[in-house]
C-alpha cells in the first residue's frame, strides 16, 4: 500500500434501508445497528470512557506502550478509540450524528463534510490532534481502493468487511492502522461507503509531554 504518513489529505490508498439509523434498544440504551449514510457521519471526542453497550462492536483490539493503554473498536457505524494514561481518558467516536450518545464531558463534535482539523491540550500537557477528510470519488477509484484495502489491510491493523448489499460486489470496509511509541500514539482510520462512492479518512495523534 502507499505511504500512510503525512496529513490526511496526503494519504493515498489506492438494498439500503428506509432510514440508515434503524436500531434496537439494549437495556435502556439505544444502539444503531446499520451503517449510517456518509452525509450523517460525525466525530466526537469525550474526556471520559463510554459504555461499550452503546455500540455494535464488530472487531476490537487492545494495545499498550509507555504507560498508556488504547482500546480500538470497529463498530457498525464507524469506530471507537479509548485512550487511557494515568487517569486521563479520551474517547474518540466516529458514528452517525443521529446516534443518541451522551453529551456529558464531550470535548469536540464535528459533522463531517470535506476536511476538518482540531486539537486540544489536556491535563499534564498531553496533546490530541485530529484531522479528517471526506472524499467522493469515481466508481473506478472507489473499487480500486476497496480491493486494495481488502487485500492488504487485514495484515496491517484492525479490519472489518461488512456484508455487501444486493447490488454491490464488496460491502463497506473499516480499517484502523495504528503506531505505538513510548511518547505518542497514532491511528489512521479508513471507512468506505459503497452506496455513495465515498471514503472517510481520519488521522489522530496523541502525544505525551
């Protein structure tokens, strides 16, 4: 695969329901069970953990390095990344803006259209940097990306392939590529939306002082 370095804009990885946010209730929590339309995708950052039962988790992995721990999860609607260091917890969520998530200690919220960047510095000088890019591409470019992702991503990070709809040869895919270092953690997320020929690419870096 091509280089994963640089800004998110430089990254080059060459039957729909009546409403995409149908779901069910798990206890007293509403859970989305269908991938949202790309136009509804939103990113949030919380200064707290979120209960895993809020999400339909399809793949998960836990990593640790240099005193921090990270739980990565691919969900039906995107991803959840929970980073923990000496009592400081940040949770990044990619999901539908219609997903009924709590607002308590929500530090960021962005509807995804085009490109966005944001950052903050937390307790003790720990920094969080985030950027995202939504691209609508030609069918040819989209399927080239899908086939490359399907071929190479399972060996390079956390990957999940969703079942295709009746008219699509490959279903949507989600891939989290991550790098752990003693003083930093990087994760690049890729989510594909075959019905819209759309790609969502995000890049997150958390640095210790």
